[in-house]
């Protein structure tokens, strides 16, 4: 979740995507979908910021 918030802080909320987060982590976007079931929680956390 911290990485998604870092993307939003650096590039704006519109820039937050699984692909952008995965790129920061050195992974593929599909790896995030398979491994991290918290992606919906990230969207909620960003909306409350």
C-alpha cells in the first residue's frame, strides 16, 4: 500500500495503477494481482487521503 501512495504523491492520483505500482516494485502487474489481494484496499486508502 505504501508504494501506491508513493506513486500518488509523486505523480498524482490519476497515475496510480497496478502497472505503475508493479514498476516501482520491479514486478509485473499480473504478479500483483496474483499475489496481493489488497489492491481494492489501496484504492480505498487513496480515496480517503
